[in-house]
């Protein structure tokens, strides 16, 4: 059994800890934030993410705090329909639902039973472990960098790689407003968009994306401008506590040539941060953890297992990075007329089929029955 240091206790770090433990190794999870410091608004988990959660034995816990989405509607800024998607049908074909969940509740579900050392900021990593900002060394047989877009561990694996600023900023919030069970929507303007999804308990999550100069330095709710968007965004903004607001620049990574260096590996946003417009950032992170589980269960040297994990995941994650960038350019286009016409022309069954092909999983080979994960 190896001792594997996991840097970061976000979605990727907690799922990686689960994978490491199920594979018979000891996870040591380090988190730079203080205890109780989890932040976040909401997110959606597409069926491919739910399948991966099931493989990790985490599906039931996440379903218990999430709500299934049933349909998604796209409109222009005036409220005129552009397209619709039967999300429930996509889920039936995929064998798992799309779920909407508040991020803090998701973290609680993923972190159940996982010991995390908080206030442990990592300043450097190598194949023998990590060094904390205070100078303490934490030894390990391997290191997993699940430390996000600003990853310190990535500096060891891919020196010189840096995030790319997309020039856009996102505002996110949680509203005490019911938009209808199972509902999800987006409204697209010229170079900006809003969207939202229903959460459990009559609450909802919303987001706004725009060029950074339209948001930064301004009151976030005023920057969204409820009067400029169709319902239900106005009611959501009015029912949003400012304590729930998050304002972040949208950063991405160019596809990395390497995800591993010996016994050091990257996972999640540290390896493949992407624009949020396809809703696949968390999903690809969770798929990483599933692949890590299968690679570790196959046995052998840890360096070889980590290399196998990266080989199984890199091509698919890079595809989603490219597709997310393309969809972001479409959704945030300033040429609203041609874009809106293009959206209206596509029949719903064609869109649904294209999405199903995009979400079709390319998981690593199934392990032998003796090493298969326990049923969820």
C-alpha cells in the first residue's frame, strides 16, 4: 500500500481521495483553505459525471442532495426561444440523470469520511512529496495535484505552463426563488449571457457571463442588469443574498502535453481547466478520478499506474477543452443575429443526438471482476 499525497480538497481532490482509498492506498489530503472554507454557488452534473460518481460509490450520496434536470430552454435576450433540449430524454438514453446541486452540499457528500488537513498551503511538489508554505515537508509515495487552475503541482509536471485569461468574467449566485422543478435555461445577448437551473428546496442557481470590463469594478447585480433579461432572471436576482455572490475571471488551460512526471500527476482543473459553457468542468474531473481508480487497481509501480491514468484520460479531456472553447465563442458572440438563426434551425432531436455523442463515455477498460468497484 502506498501513501499518496493529494493537493486540494475540492471536487477533484475529494474524488481522488475516494479512488485512492478504494484502490487500497492511503490518501493524505492537503487543503490550503481553513476548515469550513468551502465556497461556491451551484453546478450541473451531466450523466457522464453521474456514471463516474457511481463507479466511485458516491452516486447515492450526491443524488440525495441534488435535483434532476428535465429540460433546458435557450432564448435570446428579448425572451424569444432559440432552442430547447429534452434533458430527461438525454438522461434516459445515457442511463443516468443530469443533476443540479449546490456546491457546498456536493463537497459535503464527496468528503464524507475523508480526513482533510486544512490550512496546509503547498508551495512545491516533487516525486517524494510536497513542501508546505511554512517549510514543513509531507512525504508520499506519489502526489496528485488536484489544486485547480493555479496549480502549484503543475509547476513540477509542466514547468512554465500558465492559465489563459479568456477576457470574460462570470458572476454566480444562489436565489431563494423557485423557477420550476427540473427547469434549466440560458438567455444569450450580444457578447453576454445569463442562465440558471432549479435546485432542491425551491431554490435556484444563476450565472452571468460577459467581457470582464463590463463586470469588474461594478456592483455585480447591477452589472447583470435584471431589466435587460427575460424571466425568471429578474426574480432570481431580487431573491439573491449578496453573501452568495461569486465573481471570477474565466481562465482556461491550453491542452498540456504531459499530465504526469514520474510519481506526480495532475487531475481536474490542474490538468484541463476549460470554459464553463458546456458544463463539463466538474464532470471531466470526476471522470479523472474514476480512471485513477481503475489504473491504481490494476497494480504495478505507481509511476506506471499514473501514466496509464493520464493516457486513458488526456484525449477525451482535451476534446472537451476544445469543444467548450468553441461553444463559448458561439454563446458569447457579438453577431447575435446569425448565431440566433443558427440555433433556431437545428431540430431538437438532432441537437439531442449530438449531445449524446459528445457525452458518450470513453472510460478506461473495465477491470477484472476481482478488482471491479463495489456497486453504488
